[in-house]
C-alpha cells in the first residue's frame, strides 16, 4: 500500500476544492496517509480525514504528544536531540515522514520554508511530490530539480531571500542539480 506524506504551510487554514479532490482520490485508493501534527495544513488535513472517518492515518510528532491528532490515530514519535521548539526539532519528524512515504502532497503558500524543505527532502530521496500553490490554485509535479526550480519562480524575491537564509536554498538546489546531472551522465 502506498504511503502519501501530506503537509503544507502553517498559514493555510482552509483546503482548496482541488486539494480536497486529491485527498478524496487518496482515500478512494485506500492509500496510507502520513501527516504531521502542526497547525495550518496539517490540522486541516486531519480535520478533513476525520470527517471522512479515514482509519489509515499516522500522525508524526516530535516530543511526547502530538500537538494535533483529531482522529486519535496511530502516532509515530520521532526522537531527536535538537532543542524543543526549534526548526531542527520539528524538521526531524518531516525527515522521518519523507523517509517513510512513497509520494508527497504539499499545499504551499509560496513562502513556507518548511514545505520547501519537505519537497527538497523528497527530491533528495528520489521520491515524487505534487505541490499545490495556494495563491495560483495550481498543481506542480516535482520529480526533478529543474521542476523544483520552476516551482520556486512563484516566490517573491523577499520570500526567496528569506528561504535562502533559513534553509540554505541556493546551496541545496546546487547540490541536487549536481547529483541529478551526475546520475544522468553515468547512464550514458
């Protein structure tokens, strides 16, 4: 059974109809859903899955208890030695979800660095993701670093600069480009 990692921006509280349709497809396909415990998209996804009485959900959290678990689903606690409340502390669960999934579905406000980090983590693990850019009401399929670079063109310059500072975006893109180019060259 496929596992779908669903996440997104904490600023997004309401799910677009196009996202709901994708989630309905995931439910109908009887895929396993893995989702975090944050407010925003995570909480909204949980509420929707609970309203559909979906059982095949696992909530990932760092710490002893999830911040949100609307459906009282199975919880996977991710251990980390990072300081509680920091970006690195919460990123540990995101990395674990990326490792455990087959595909990603991200709902992005075109600013959230956490969502970008998740997409990059999936790319690094050669796992595809589908990103819904909330302000455009449009999906982007991300399988290659070039597709990721197309995605980030929707960011404002200030959002890009902030992301570059917070998560070292330019260097991560460069690293993934080199990996993907090297893979391509070794196949010829």
